[in-house]
């Protein structure tokens, strides 16, 4: 999944309305981010919109580049 995720980040790198990122939940800097977002297992994909609130929603769809895009 990581290669497709990296490709997705590159695809939207210049977008003014979409941000694709990743967090290492095992790192000191990432633990708080993942706890705040309610991440319980890895890998977890979450999306955030005005409607989802700060905790976001878990993405349950396919994980290929084409599906994620």
C-alpha cells in the first residue's frame, strides 16, 4: 500500500484543497496525532472534512491508487 499512498501524495501535492499525508504512530511525534485521531490499528486511513469533525472518519474502501484517487 505504501507505494500507492506515496503516488497519491504526489498526485495531490499541488492541490489547494486536498492534503494527503502520513503519520508514523510509533514515533514520539506521531503518537499524539494518532491518539487524537482515534487510530487503533495500522495501517489506518482516515479522512477529514467539515462534516467529520476533528477525529475524522475511517476509510473502509479499496487501497489501490486508483481507488484512493
